[in-house]
C-alpha cells in the first residue's frame, strides 16, 4: 500500500555534516563560556556545568523529535502555542502587578532580569523563557499557514496576498505584543524578521517587495531626521532605548555609560591580535560576557584566528540549512526552513555586527554559542525539525511503500 511520506514515520537518515557543524559550535560555546568566568559575577561560576546539563536535555529533545517525525509533531503545535501564550499572559499580568505594587506574584516562580520580566523559575531546571520557544512555534505555524493558503489560492492577486497577511498576523500579533511589553525587543525582532522572510518567499506579488523596501528606507530617513533635528520628540517616543543609538554613534564619547559595551568590545577584539590572549583573560572587562558579547570573549581569547573560525562555522551552518531547503520538495518544510534560516542569520548578523560597531547594541544572542538554556533548547528543537527535513530530502522519491 502506497502512502505519502507525510503520513508515515520519517526515514532516519542523519545529516552528519549539519550535526558536525552544530557540535563544533557547541564545543566553541563551552570554551567561550569557560573563558568568560573571570569576567562575570562569582555567583555564576557554575554556568559551564549548567550549559552542559542543558546540552544533554537538548540532545534528548532532538532524539525525540527525530523519532516521532515532523508531521506527527505538527498536531501538537497548537497545544504548545496556547500553553506558551498563557505563560506570556501570566508574565504580562505580573508586569502590571509589579508596576502597581512593586512586587511579583508570590511563590518566586517569576524572575526579573535587567528590568525584563521574561522568565519562569522552574525548580530543578532553572530559568525558562517562554518567548524563546514561542519563536519556534510561530515559525512552524506560519509555515503551515502559508502552505495551506497557497494550496487553496485561486489566483496570484493583491487580495490573496492581503488575505495571507491577515492569516499570518492572527496567531502572531498577541505573542509579539506581549513579548515587546516584557520588554524583550530582541526576540520581538527575531520573530518579526523570520515571519517577514517567510512571507516574502511565499509567492506574493513582486510589488510588495517595492512597498516593503520603500517603507524601510522611509523609516530610516525619518528616524535619522528626528534623531539629529527633533531629538526631544524621539526621546518621548523611545525613552531609554535611544541611549543605545547614542552609544552606537559615539562609543568613545559615551564609553562611561551608553557606549561602554561597544567601546570595550572593540577594545577587546582590537587588542587580541592574531592569536588572542588565552583562556580566562584579565585584559579587558566585558559586560554580558557569557551572553550578548560571547563573540567578543572568543575573539579576545583566540584573536583573529578564533573570530574567523566562528564566522566560518556560522556560515557553514547557514549554508547547510540553505542546501536542505533548496533540495526539499515538501513546501511546508521549505517555508519552515526559510523561517529558521532567516531567524539564525538575523541573529548572527545582529550579534556580530553590534560588537564590531556596524549595528547598534541589542540584547540579541549568538545562536548555539551564547549561554542560556531556553535559547539553546529552542534552537536544538529547530535543529530536530531541520534534521527531519534533511532526512526526507535525501529520499529519491516523495513516496514510500508501507
């Protein structure tokens, strides 16, 4: 009896190239985190062990995803979506409570870090950030929506495109707003960029590209005008976030406050030389050394060689995912891979770009490298889906016999 491959268990064909690249990234991560120990508070001295524990959980998650296959797990996506949405709503209600009373919900299950209420403290597990997992869920849901829309689309018209926009926006708008309120602008941007990538590659009319590019250019020009000529108005709109732009434009003049992270990042990378200063350096103090500025730590440790090594690994990861999405014939998985690739590339460009002064400093981490259990697990979950898509793409036919 012949069945579509989407109705049967995925073939277990491992993509050893992708696995090897991710393994090198995680090894580099552990080395960088270890090297950051002298640059972070003493109470975080166990982060290497914690990251290893999370890696074990991550590997188990990948095994489970590959065992059940992508199609079997799509049925649970909506359930996971509602669970994560409820968690985001709880965090939002806690934000309201904190604003009025100065205290969080009792029980100590909600944690605030650097002014953001984004984490649940799970006993025996650690801090869990729902928004990190929501980004994966929204990519998968968006891929399903685009695939279903295109299958039922009658004509390639503006009306059909607008209908698609509405369908995509419906499940995404509430989580995005809740994440922005936390506030977590970084993950908001990651999700937004991933969804935009997917929609742009969904087959919409080319005129939308012109509209999008025009809006982006106009937004940049308006921002620059307000920044240089109407700064009080911009300050009333952005508040403290404008400090990051000041630190980006004028790192040397603001190195004691807004420009401190960028100034020290440039100093650390510039002074590392060709081969770096070795593990756990004492030369340049770096804030957020194990998370946002992990690339700087690795670059300071191993110099130009280490920085180029990480860049090559990042490119190898991106190129491998790109090869998979160009070979897969399953359109749903193709859109999903576009979302994951857009998400990862955006984070890489933003994280590395901000520490070398090309982009403003944001709270965006480096995938598979930065310390953080929720972020790491979320991307390993994505890795599981990517490996399943790769296994399916290796089949000579889209059909198998039971």
